[in-house]
């Protein structure tokens, strides 16, 4: 059983890594489209007919490294128009923050309401297109992560039982 569990864990880990690469590719695509639209808006700022504002909501991927497996999360941030936001929360030390992270739900995702509330009108379409492709991948990554946690707990318990039996 132990060898089978290790093979399953390796398979799930490989599958999760593949899905993380797909998600990373989607995030890169979002950033390219988002950046291009922002450049277009900036270049046409002198045109009085253009009323679009520069966008500020964009995703990023974070990987939390742990002993047995890595947790992949997609987080959304608000990038201000200024070059940096000053955060003086740490007593007298001032740190530069380039973006403010939007709150996430308990399952690690950010609600569409939060995204739309902070986005410009043209960004909403871009966000919706991204979410249609990304949400199934995120769901699969979360399911695999939960499976890996359970599998690792089972392997640990099985190993302890074998050691106690000796």
C-alpha cells in the first residue's frame, strides 16, 4: 500500500504542477492584455473623446512552500496609478507597497463582486473572460491539494503504525 500511495502522490503532484503552469499562462495572458489596454488609454489621454481610465485590478500567483506539497493560490491586487503606495503600518518604518491585495474568501478565491467593485468598466470584461478559463483550473488545483493533504496524513499514520508495531 505504501508504494501505491507514493505513486499516487507523485501523480497528483505532477498534475497539480501542470495545472499551475496553465494558470500561470492564463495570468500572463491577462497581464499582456491588461498592459496593452492601459498603454492604449495612456497614449490617447489627450483625446477628449476617450473617457476610459487606466485599469488597476490584476491577478498574480503565489505558491506557499510546505514540507510535503506546495499550495498554489491566485490572488488579485489593486495596482494604484502612482508608482507606489506608502504603507506606514509598521511603527516608524516606511515600506513601499506596489499593490493592495483584495480580500479572499475562506476557500482562497476572491469574489467577483470584490473584483468588479474595484475594476474599471473595460476591466470587467477582461476579468470575466479570465475567470471563465481560470476557475475550473483553480477548483482542480484546490481539489488536488486537499487530496494530497489527506494522502500525506494517511502515509504518516501508516508509517507511525508500522514503527509502533516493530
